[in-house]
């Protein structure tokens, strides 16, 4: 609580009053806290009855569906194409006979051949080979002609090349042609006779 002190002074002709405020008092003490309230009561409701489970009757089985129709494609000549071509026919096999009848065609398309291109220029004729390049001029039968046994016979061409027909046995069951290069050879009749071919195709024995 604040206290006011009033002092009165008289001075001269007038009267003045002066108010002096005293110091503030100390705050009062805080009172003790009250006791905590008790917890409220927890109330749980009754559990409801479970609902009834009901299964409906099973429906009747459905009927089997009919098999679908096969799609067929047929290719026939296209009369509308000036350079020839084919017509593609497509449809369902309604009567299930695996044949696309004209009444079953649902779509068709023509595929025509392109026009024939202009003929190209003829190519130049190649050079003819020399007419006598491989002309046989002589038969050469080297040494070693055993009785009853076939062996090599050399064919000499006009350019000096020697070609031989060689057998690997006395009955000539396997025979082949071969070019004979320069060198020394043994005949195939078993007589151990040798012959020599030089670079010009000449044979000596």
C-alpha cells in the first residue's frame, strides 16, 4: 500500500500544496498450491453382437461358347493390273470348310507388278581366246609300258604344255588329268622307269 505525505506551505499571498510519493511496498507472499484433482472414471461400453454371415446360393454354370471362326487369306491373279499382279482376299470361314468362298470375303487388295523397265544397253563383246591356245599336237608315251598295265600317256599342246591322264592302279579305276610341270617322274606301271620334262615341254627317258 502506498502512503502519501501532504505538506502545506504558506508563502506570500498564495497557498501551494506539494505531493510527495513514498517508496513502493514489498510484494505479498504467494499462497500454497491447492491439491490435484482426482482422475475421471473410464467407462467402456458393451461389445456389440457379431453380424450374421450369409452365403448366397451358387449360380448355374454358364453354357460353353461356340468356337470362333478362322480367318482365311487367299491370293488370286489380279485382272485389274495392266502388268500383272495378285489380289489378296481376306475373310472369316463362316461355313468352317477351310476354303475362303467369295461370299466370305470381307477385305481385298490388289498388289500390281511394276512396269517393265527399258532395256539396258548391250555390253561389249569380250575378246575371243586364241583358237589354237590349247590345241593338242602330239601324244607322248614315256617308257615303262608293262604288259597288261595301263599307265600315263602325255598329251602335248601347241604351247608346250603337257597334260597327263594318270591312273592309280592297273585297272584304271581312278583316272585324273593333270598338268605336268618340268621335273623327273616315275611311270605308274611298276617298272621303275623315269622320264624327264624340261621347261619347254620336251620329254626324254
